[in-house]
């Protein structure tokens, strides 16, 4: 690690030793103004793109609030937009996504019951559709409708209401009604990843959002009880390269009196000087600027994983999967291979001199390889 210092917020910051080489690489790709902006904390509203659709250098950095306006334009077939939500309870989880990747839009959902391993998944696709028109800021309403499938993520004040309606899940209709609390004082992890001036991604990762509500599947009912369920948002807006590989991992939960969550990523940010690593402790973001190493068996994703910070003991986690969600799509020029595993995290996090124990918190980890 190049150096350790204190930000003006009192949060300890570690700078990745590859920072200078990453910046030089970006300069050689035409991002001459980036040197002065990495890795800064953004504290006010900023647009992601210049008028010509290239990356605005002033947008590069990280923030505690989603200040970015993702005014993507141009680059047909390369723009990617999504709102992915996952709500974890003590006995089951539910995920819903609305996305648009330029050449099709989609809505997808899945449900997993931990003890039984019962899993169900369904999606709807609109090829070459201009709808839905997805919002360019984070806390906005998103909709998707196709025949008997309806997804609504409706923002109202400091709450979001998720409504999902679909039929045909093993011959039974499915409905979800979930309320997600988004208090304005709670911080989140917001980062721009600059591959170069023409390909880049804004991501907002929001952990530890209290959730409550119900799922109805035929005559069965599943309740997310207040205090026992957390929602996580992965909001993405960007212009992506054709080939991409990433790791992503996250959890939210309680450790004694503390509310704790983490976001960890790898591979897709390599060489950019930026990453998407951060700890949320009692509503306060602690940005991790050093890399997190993912150790896992790519031949058997159900074996234990380990995640650790590269140059310190800030993150020392073990992850024990209990379910693997594997998906493969091969449509000639489009190829996607994803392995998302759900399980329990254990280990320690170090924040501001404190050691925060992690014991059996529900979360997930994934490897995704895509040509898209």
C-alpha cells in the first residue's frame, strides 16, 4: 500500500500501490485530466458525462450520497442500466431487477428459502425496446410491464415500495409487496469506475436498508418482519466494454449493538485506480481504497471463500455458501456465465480502531464473465 492517511472525516484511508500506474494508463488512453481527481470524495451534484457523451473527469471519485446524474448518451449497444434489489430475511430472500442494456430490457425475480433450498426464478425480456426509460439518478421510480408481469419500484419520500406481480411459477401466481426504508441520514457507497474516457460505470451500492413486507406464492405467505430483514441496492449506469469479468460480494446485518454491511468487488475495477469496496457501520460509510482479494475455487463455487484486504487487516472474512445460483446464456455474440452463491459470513472488520465481529450474517458472492 502506497500510504495511509486520515481523511478530514476521520475515516482511515489506504491507497492502492497500483494507483500511479493506473493513472498513467488512463492518461495514455486520453484521460489527461484524471490525475487531479483520483481518488477524491465528491460532495456535491455532478453530471457523469460531457455533452459529447464522454466521461466528465469531475465525476470520477466516490461519495457518501448518490450525487451523480447519469446522463448517458451515444454509444449504441454499449449502455447498461440496472436497478438490482435483494432483500434478505432470517429464513428466505427475494430479489428483483429492472434493467436495460440497449438491445433489450428485462425484469427478473428470484426467491430462495434457506433451510429447504427451495428456489424459483422468472424473468421477462423486451428485445430491441426503448422501454422502460430508466432514471438517471438513484432515488427515482422504475417500472416494467409485459403481459402478466408487472414490476414497480416506487420511490415516495424516504421509503421505496416494491411491487412485483407475475404468474406461472409452477402454476401458481406470485406477488411481492415490500417497503424499504431509505432514511436521508444513512450513507451509501457511490463510485465512478473509469476504464477510459469512452467506457465507464457509476455504481451506487446501498446496504443495511431496513425492509418489511410479504411474498405470496399461491396459497403460501412469507413475511419479512421489521428488524429481521435488510435490503441491498445495486444501481448501475454506464458504458461498458464488450468483455467483462467481475467478483461482487455483500452482506447486511447486526453484530451485537452494531448494524453492519459491506460491499466488495474485484477484477472489473483492475487498473482504474478505483474500486467499490466499503464498510457501512451504523449508517456511516468507511471507504476502503485498497484492493480486496477474493480466494475461491472456480471449479467448485460451493467451497468456502475468503475475502481480505490486500495490505491490511481491515477485512478478514470467510464465506460459507449454502446455495448456488448458476446461469449461462449463449446467444452467439452475447455470452454470460454467472455463479452467485448465497451463504453466511464470519470473521472481522476493523473500523476506526475497532474490531467488529461478523458471525453468520447472510450474504452472497459471485463471479460473472460476460460478452455483452
